[in-house]
């Protein structure tokens, strides 16, 4: 009887150790997935910010070109006229 009880305790301990290893692997895998998701979000946000900045730059350059052109032609008409 004592041998059978010792054997079942050994089985229980082995199962516990196996479960502990599985949980550690699972936590590690979840941590890696979270890191990958975080990097993907950072890249996506960076690209979106870049698109917005490019749009603002394009609008600013276009507005500058329009203002300079209008001012130049007005100054030219004042000099000639």
C-alpha cells in the first residue's frame, strides 16, 4: 500500500512539474506575442503620423508658392503700372 501511495505521489509531482513547464512556455509565448503586437502598433502609428506630416508639409508648400506668386505679380504690376 505504501508503495502504491508513493508511486501516485511521484506521478502527481511529475504531472505538476510538467504543468509548470507548460505554463512557463505559455507565459513566454504570450509575452513574445505582446511584444510583436506592440511593435506592429508602433510601426502603424509611425506611418500614420508620417502621412499626416507629409500632408501638412504639402499644404504648407503649396500655400507658400501661391502667396509668393501672387505677391510677386502684384509687385510687378506696381513697378510696371
